[in-house]
C-alpha cells in the first residue's frame, strides 16, 4: 500500500488499536441504530396521533427537559463513580423504557401522554448516562488519542443514523412503529455485553472526585472562568437550541412541504448520517481541535441549513442532507474534544455535563419554538432559524475567542487554582 495512504489510514483510525475501544465502538453502532430508529418512529407516532408540529416539539421537549435540569448531577456522579458500571445501569433502564413504549404501541393502547412520560424517562436516563459515556472514552484510549476516538464515536453514531432510519422506515411501512421500539430495546444489550467484555486492567481510570459540598457550583464556575470552555459552550447553546432540532424540522419538511411520507423522512435521515460519516472521517484524520476550526464549522453548518431551507424539491433536499450531516458532526466532534482536552480531569464529568446541557438540554426551549415556527410559518422558516443561530454562534466565537486562543490553548487550570465556591 502507498505509504501516504497507510499513514492517513493509521491517523484516521488511530484509536481502533485499543481492543476495549473497538468493542465499545461496535456496540455503539448497534445501540445507536436502535436509538435513531426510535427517534424516527417516535416522531412518526406523534404525527399519527395528533398531526401537530407543536405536539412534536412538545414530546421532544419532554425528552430533553431532564437533560437540561439533571445533567449537572449526572456529571457530578460521573466524576465520583466507576463509569463502566454506571453506563451498564443506565443502558438497562433505557432498554426497559423502549420495551414499555413498544408494548403499549403494539397493543394499541398508546396515548399521547404515555409518549410524553416515557420520553421524559429517557431524558432522565440520558442526563445520567451522557457525561459518563463521554468521559469513559478517555479511560479507554488516553489523552493522546482522545480527539480521534471522540470523532470516530461520532462517526459510529452517524453510521447508525444511516442504518437505523433505513430499517425503521421499512418496519414502519410494513409492521408499524411499535416494532422499532422493540428493536431499540434489544439493541441496548450490545453495550451491556461490550462493557462486560472490556479488559479493565487496560483502562486508564480517572481519579475519582471525593464527595464535597458545592461541587455543582464548582463545575459551573470552572467552565465559566476558562475562556476556551466558555466560548465553546456558548456556541453550543446557540446551535443546540435552534439548529439541532432535526427531530422537529425534518418530519415537518417531509410531511408538510413535500408530502414524501415516512420513506422520505427515513431517506433524509439516512443521507444526513451518510454525510456525517464522511465528514467525521475527515475530522478524524486532521489535527487537534481549535476554536478557529470550530468557528469555521459553525459557519459551514449555518450555510448548509440555509441551503436546505431553500431546497425547491425533495430531490434537492436529498442532495443537501449529506453536507448538513458533515457540518453537524464536525461541530459536535470538535466541541467535544475541545472541552475534554481543556478540562481538569477531576472536573471533566461536570464539564461534559455542560456539553450535554448545551447541545441537547436546550432542546426543551428550542424544540417547541422551532415546532411552532414550522407549523404556523413554514418548515423552511424553521430550518432558516437554525441557520441564523449557527451564524450567530460563529460570529460570537470570532468576536470573543481568538484573543484567548494562544494564551489558553490546551492549558488546564490545576485543581488547586479553582476559585472557591
């Protein structure tokens, strides 16, 4: 093989040399295929029950309100306990909730309030699970390969975006939405089995934070007083609130604007996932994350959202979606790695809890707003609002981050220098 190609391949897939990470990554493809399938099925179920964009936004809000409110506690727990064991528990609970939703749907007893309650249950589990899952990657590969591993993990999530909706679209069309929830329930077993097979002596366990008063406040203060962390999180709040509302905007665009049915929605989701895989592999092959790259990515993300909003036909939307997916995964992967690499190890769980709050915990605010815009103005206007938010995020990063970039890059404040609570 050409030496240059070999070097590029080794750089792109560097984290795969760790057996534990290979096991974990494979399980993520299976599990997230089920999760994307459930997201598609849940959106379609709500539309079948109500036909309302507002209801669609509300169920999304129910799922992510707990992430907004409880993620700081999830981050504090992740800093204190064995992350592997914690993830096994959260995956088991999530599997039970998916099974419950599948049963009530298949038996024909499902009502909208049930979807709301189960969605809130998923949000509670995610608030605890996400900080542990994000920071567990560091324990499997170490700091040197963290950026590559985070990006490959995002690639796996978006490969699942191709697989899950493709299978989900077929299941919805042939057997109904209930089977999607059952499949998702079973998919959680993949993560539990992988975590059981991990060789614990090959991990790089983080130092656990001892219990102490005011640890939640300490995490907030730490993130706010680190310019790189603060700027990245503010940018994520903007795009998380208004741009990453695809569970609301894509069903409305498919159903209301183009009348393309469940198959059209599945195709849009799959194409977005395909683009995210390609974009993620590109990010994985490049250097360390910087705020400058994050600003450029937010600009690209906003541009692609505006192009999608202006798409004159479903075919044009199909062509645009891979580029939207590539920009979205770049935004997620770069911000994730930036936050982890610039965080004190004793506070990394709490910082990544803020990442979850900024990216998905803001959905209870943005979901209903985007749903109302999509229903009462147009789905195109809802997508354009997301594009504008990405441009604002880029402008904020450009205006506030660059003056700190050289003084702050990759520097982590020691625990002893934290501002007392």
